């Protein structure tokens, strides 16, 4: 089975590299940025000129792109080339509604389609240890899980198409609120003379213990905003979460407050940097 991978950004590049290393057939790749494709070429992948060249050669196509519009555009371009026996996996974090539109398009051409967004960070992507939330039929999940296993160790089938994305957006919505809670309480701790490392150690003794704080407190203290996950991407996901809530008639005041912080971070030009830089929005 020949695999195509489209979208070689912060997460997509290491994910594709794991496929090249572990898969025993040709891997075709495409990205808008030549420098991203060069790394995959050196690893043994075949670089393509565009999405359609990927679709012409691959039996299974994976997309990992930044927005709903980018995902729909890619699958629309490839649609005339899809046919029975092919499979598609979108691992992007996009609107569940748009993902269902893509699923209908792809399945209408006779191909399988699942949504499989990922959680954890760049380090987990490099190690092939991502968490993956899957929206798919039982049959499609069973057929495509071995490929997902190249990239992740924790693969959870949530239900039919779209359900993986719903869970991913809920996950990131909660992370955004955790980040904002850290922004506020760590900032206040430092104003009272409690260093970040001491704050993290003390939090770990009680009910507020979480996996996020020990990982990020050093980053925030050092003001090293090298992106593991960008402000721009989290800003998108927070607003997707609010759109989901609105569609169900639910108010999420905590998420709305996090959204205001991420809105300001974007206005300050923090978009390409790590989302923990929202600490500066709260504490400057």
C-alpha cells in the first residue's frame, strides 16, 4: 500500500517521517514549503508537485493541514482522482461540520474516510507516541488503525465520522482554560515571591496537579516561546469550541474568557509562537 502525506508542518513533518521509517512501501509527500519536503526527501519519501500528484500515486492519503478551508480545498482538488479501494485520513484539527462534508465527498467517490486528529506535542510526534482520536465506522477504523499506529501509541475510537474532531476540540478547549488558569495563578504566585518551580512543585501535592504545568513552567519562566503548539492554532481551536457550544445552545464563560486572551495574543502578533506566550497577555 502506497501512502501519501500532505502537510508537513510542526506536527506533520515528524508524523510523516515516522511513516517513512516504519512503512514498507513508497511514501509520497507534499507541502507548500519546499524546505519541509526536503527533510522527507532525504529520509526516502517521494516529493510531489501538488496534492493531485499525491492522489495519483497513493492508495491511502493523509492530510495534516492548518484550517478547515485548507483541508476542504485539498480534498476537493483530489476528489476527481479518488476511487473505490482508496482511503483518506484527515488528521487536521478542523470544524466537525466541514469534516463531515469532506467525508461525504470522499465516500461518494467510493473511498474510505476517517477523521483522526492528534493530541500531545511535537516531541510525542517525533517519538511516534501521539494520542489519536478517531471518528470512523468500525470497519474503517479496523482497516486503518495499523497506519495510525505508525504515529501514535494511544488510539481511541470515539464513534462515527466527526466524533474524533469533536473530542479533539473539547480537549484543546480544556487545555486553553488550563493555560489561562496557569497564566493567572503562576503570575500571582510570582508577585508574592514564589518562584515558578516551587509553585509547580506545590501544585503537584494537591488536587490541582496536572500534566501540563511541570512541562510548561520552565518555558514560561525562561520566556522561551519556541512553538510546540502555536498561539494561532490554539486561537482557532478555542473559537471552534465556542462555535460547537453555540450550536448546542450552551454558554461557556470560561472558554469565552480564554478566547479573549487568545484574541489579544493574536493582536499582539504572537500567532507563530507557543501558545504559552498568552502568559504575557495576562501578566504584562
